[in-house]
């Protein structure tokens, strides 16, 4: 859920839905069950490995299903914290305004556009909030909270996606791989493909068809690395008022720049690109010309929706094209 503002209240939530937990837990259980045949063998090592795998899988499933859901409701006078585990009772705590002595807003090391509130209480205790889901208004949110609780000297977080910035940045500025690094990786690919063939020759054994087939495959892999390595550097989006500049690299390292204007957009959506909706969501823009642009990874679905909504506003994308 996005940060909801009822009058001056700010709501922050953390915790996956039951459906998401069931999917992840089911996947972990399926992987663990793949080791069950080892229990019916007479090999002690296989039995030990199977038992360990099943115990780890069971622990993983229990950890996922029992993770708590947390909600913070921040009002001008207090903070109400709700904490509930599946099948458990809701536990609440109220932090009064006069108990708060400090506020910090550290960024996440894993996801750059993710911020949490860290309150220091008069007692010395530190409380960390769920992430601020509307990543495009972090400065506004922090300023409001600091004003509510009269907290002085709050350092403003550096947020490349804040709507107060003339340019919002998604991803990192691109830099081509050095020719030396590309050559090293290409040589490693060739060497790995030649290892089975060389080992057979060294032992005096005749190479198999697979060993021989690996040699040209290694050469093709080395050529692909040499020719196309820089395509793996991804993209850097600069979101301005009226357009988006998309910077990428060609395979040889030369820069390539595309521009997206609002009237060119056929649809804009938020998609998942990875295993988790908590960290692997992106914005996808499809143009009327047929081209499709995928943004660098943003974070959770809520964070990606906030970015997508700001893109819609800045580009003036028509309502019928907005599929966020």
C-alpha cells in the first residue's frame, strides 16, 4: 500500500501478502522435497545431505510464513506502531511526541531509492520504520515529520528520484568496460571450453564429441563477450519535464541516446523483472512506434508505481495510456 495521507497522517507498511508468501514458501518446499529420494538410499552421506536440505527448507518456509506485518501511523502528536504475525494477535505501541529526540533518514545499501525513518527516543532507544513507499516525495515526507515532532537538524537524504529534482535519475551513469577486462573474460571463456579437451589429451584418452563441440562454442562465447559485453551495462534514465533521455551503450562501447516524449507513449506499466515484487519491479514504456523501453530496477511494486506516476505527470501521458 502506498503511503496514505488522511489529513496529516502518514502510513508506512511492511510485509508481504499471504499470496506472495505462499508462492515463495511453495518454491522453497519444492526444492527441499527434491532431496527426499536420498532418504531411501543406503548411502549415509546422501541421507545426511537429504535430512539437512529438508530441515533448511522447513526452516525457510516457517521463516517466510511467520514474518510479521508492520504498520506505522505517524500523526502530528504521536506514532502508532502495529506489529502482527500470521495467526497472532495485533501488538500495538504508541510513541508520544515528547519521547522523540532525533530523526535520521538512512538510505538502503541494496536499493538506492529506498529510505527508512530512524527515530531516536529520549531513552536512547532507536526505532526503524518500514520503507517510505512514495520514493518521489521523500523530502516532503521527512520535512513534514520533522516539523510535526520539532526535530532539529535533520539531514535531507540524497534521493535521485525525488519529484523536487529538476531531473530524476534511474540507474547509474554508464561506463564502458575496459578493453583489458573484456579480453581477460574472453580468454577465460576460451580456456574453460578447452579444459575438458586438454585434460583428455593429457591423460591419453580420446576426446568425446562433447569435448570437441565445446571448442567452437568457447570461441563463439569469446567473440560474443568481445563484441557485445557493453550491452550488459544496462540503461540510465534521465526523467525531465516533458521527456525522458535513455542512455545506453552499443556493443563497442559507443554511447546511444533515445528520447521519449509523452505523445509517443502507447502504454506505461509497472512490471516485475525477477523473483520478488519487493525488490525487482521496473517501469515499462511502450511507444506507438512499437519500441519498448524497460527502466533500470527500481524496487518494490509500490516504489515503482510512485516513479511511474511521476513519469506520467512529467510527460503528460494520456489517461488511456496509463496502465500503472
